């Protein structure tokens, strides 16, 4: 009997590909795994608005994380700057910045805002990022819909205005992110926002959609996604409606309801369904930071399995500055990886500046201590 066979059903107990694959077999999880990480180095081509193909230098992306660290006017602060420059230098071919709100009524509590009024700060930060990064920079645009001051009908124009500012600032693309209230409202709202953003985007722009997988009705919205694919959507980044499902975590619970690997499996299978549905659109999968030092093997497996074109990392990018370069060269350092402990989420839920209190302690451990009251 191997030592890992003694561990409990829900314990996080794998350090090698054979161990993880044993646990998946034992529990019946279908997680693609590849010892060979070369699929991560594959170049990815995605369609710009005008139909020209844009090439990503590798298949890794930094995903947007709402770190509540904007300056008062909603522009990037020095903490945002530090974070984005770290992400730009991570080695990933695609970096999602943001989320930035499209509406001034949403910018309380450190949220970013994208407007012509604070564009200079974005421009100078983009210049600094470009000094260390030659990949694609996409800004996620976000709206709490509908906010108190605006009605849902205002959102397409607000998104279009923010998208125009984002392109003027120097971003290569924008991502549309609105949270679904109901599937039919979501479809009609997203279609209108996409139309408005498309109309103001330059020909070489990349337009992405944040798609929220719903575990209660797991089939993707075929009508919406096929329609947007036909109209020129470049990419779909897949997450989940439920925050717990979106971020599989290694948080000890007295009575866990479900293994976190089951959540990761669901996210990857949602991405795969979407990839099958719209094969010409670049699909970006998420939720793999949970796998710690085996994340590159899961990501490579997912790409080889055609579950996605790009493996996106949110929490991993907060924790591990050079994660993408190290994944690509198969030199992942287990002392630097995200441990999926949920502390970044805890900071977010407390309305504090978000970062990794475990791996980026000098800045974020004091913030966590303030939240927990522990020394
Ligand atoms: C604190 C926190 C805030 C997040 N904020 C956003 C957000 O504003 N927009 C978004 O698309 N995803 C957001 N995410 C989700 C991440 O982009 C990503 O999908 C998720 O963390 C799972 O990927 P991972 O396992 O690589 O972390 C957030 C995640 C965390 C932990």
C-alpha cells in the first residue's frame, strides 16, 4: 500500500502525477493530466474583430482578480501597478487586467474604473507593462447590473464608452463581464453589450466574454454563444456562477459536501462543452490553481484534451510571480505555488486589499492579520 492511499477522501493529498491520477481513479473524477507540459508552450491563434488572427506566444493566461486596490478616482494605485507589472512579467502570453467598472456608481471600495478622465494613469502603467511583456493585454470591463443609478438599458452605452477608453489607453482587447440574473435576461443583455462594444472597437481588437457556467443548468447557452461566435467574438473565459465552484479550494471543512476536484472537473467539462460548441473561438479555462505544483500538468492535460485553448490562472498569479515561465520550462517551484487556502477570497469578502498573504507576505500578511485580529 502506498502512503497516499491511507489519506481521507477529501484530504488534499497528492504531490505527484501518479498520486493525483490514483485519487481521480479512486473517486471517479475525470481530470485530464499530462506529465509532458509541452502543450502549454503551444501558440494560440485568436480572431480579432476584423477577422485577422492574433497569435499568443503560449497557452497560459493571467485571469482577472478583483483586488480592491484602486486609487480613489478608480485609477490603478501603486499596489495595482505592482500587481499588474508582476502579472505582465509572469511569462503568460495573455494577461487579463481588471476588472474595471464601466460606471462611476460602482467604484466604491477600491474598485477600478475605466474612463477617459483617468486614462493617463492607465496609459503610463501599460507602458511599464509593455517594457516586460510583448503579449496580449485585455481589460475586463464589469458592471453590477443594474446599479442603483443606471438601468439595464444604459449598460451597452456605458460598456461602449469604457471600451473606447480602454483602447485609447492602449489595451489590445476588452472582456465583457456581467453577472447573470436569469438566463434569458443575460442573453439579451450580453448581446446588446457585445453589439455596442463591437461597434467602437478597432479592427485589431480582441473581444472576450466572461461566461458563467451554472451548475443547476449545466448546458451552455447555445443560442447566445453561437450567435456571438458568428458575429466575431474572439474568446470565452469560463467561470461559474457559484463562487465556491469558481475557486476550488483546500479549505478544511468539518463536513465537506463535495471534493474540490469535483468542482475543478465541472469547470473543465464546462469549458470543453463550450469549445466543442464554438471551435473557432478561443476558450480559456480556470480553477486549476487548486492543483498547486501539479497545476501545469492539469493545464497541459486540459489543452491536450481540447477542453480549452488557454489555461488561465487567477490565484496562482497572485501567489507566484514567475508561474508561467516556470510552468513552461517545467521548473515549477512547490514552495512558490498557490496553496488554494482561500485567504485571498477572505480578504476580498472583508472588503480589504486582495493579494496572497502566504506567498506575498510583506504586503498582504499584515492585511490578513488586520482582518482576523490574529498577530
Ligand atoms: C478574490 C478573488 C476575486 C476574483 N475576482 C474576479 C473578477 O473580478 N472577475 C473575474 O472574472 N474573475 C474573478 N475571480 C476568479 C478568477 O479569475 C479565477 O477564475 C478563479 O480564481 C479560479 O481560477 P484559479 O484556480 O486559477 O484561481 C476572482 C477570484 C478571487 C479568488
